[in-house]
C-alpha cells in the first residue's frame, strides 16, 4: 500500500474511533453490517483457503502456520465504501521481532484485502532485559521499534511447540483496520515471512494461528 492510501485509511479509522463514527457534519456513517464473523467454535471453515483446526488452550483456532497463506473469500457483499477487518491472532514460540542477524529474523506478519497489502508488522516473544532486547514493530507498521508484546491483549499463555512447556510464549493480539473498498466480492488474506534459518523444524520454532475474524461492510457519506 502506498503512503497516501495508508495515511488516508489511518485517518478514516481515527475519525471513526474518536468521534463515534461521525466524522463531520458532512461525513456520517450511514450503515455498518457484519458480513463475516468466525471464532471457529462451530468448526465452520466455509470460504476458507488453507484452513485447518487446532485446539490450543481448550479453544478451537485455525492454525498453526509458518509462512503459509490463508484467506477468507466473500461474495455478495452489501453496498459499501469501506471494509473493517478485525483479526485476533496468536503468535507462538520464538518470534524475534525486528532482529536481522544470525538467521533469526526479522519475523514479519501481514494481511491484505484482494491484491493490496494492508498491514505488515513484526512480533517478538523474547524476554526483554536492559542488556538484551529484540524489539518488535507492532502496533506500528514494520519497521518501528517497540518493546516485545506491546499492544497485546493476552501474554500469559504457554508456547505451542518449541516452548510448549514454558509460560508466556504465546501472545494474543487484536488487529483492526479500515480500508477503502466497494467491490461486492472480497478476499482477505494473511501470511508471514518468518526467518528461522538455524531451526531444525521452522514450524515448531515459530508460528501463528488465527483465533477470530470479523469483517464489516461500512458506508461513510
């Protein structure tokens, strides 16, 4: 996404959040409709590409993935000019954030709509000490420097594989973005670019899962 489109999308989101969806006397949110919502508790993967179920901490999620694309396909959307996409993801095991040495990073995650990337960032699950800290970009776009787990909504879960016996190695994030969109069909995709050159089993070393997805069609006039 170029800077102009990204900046405009950010302004739209801030306006809607801070002013209760009323952006000015001439711009009003006329309609909002949830067109897709799934927490996978009903074992429903209709419209999914590359979806598979995983039980993690007694919850059913879609996962787990290491550099694999998944997507949700929607058709017959109501008239709209914006889409709001909210994703709840689980970041498992040894994500190294912005690190870029020794084949251990950066560990990037991204999502997009149709053929346009919307958001790209990094996550870090490493302990952060005064003498050693692998920073992450989230909640900002890559490349920003934030402390590990900044913006997380849950941090006290065990790892999934490599650190499955250790607490605090799965981190939950809720990511919500609003983009310009008017097509009656849409494809929301997610993927990662994880670097684990030194791992004998990259999937076990670092992965991610999708815990919930909600897509809303908005009309702003």
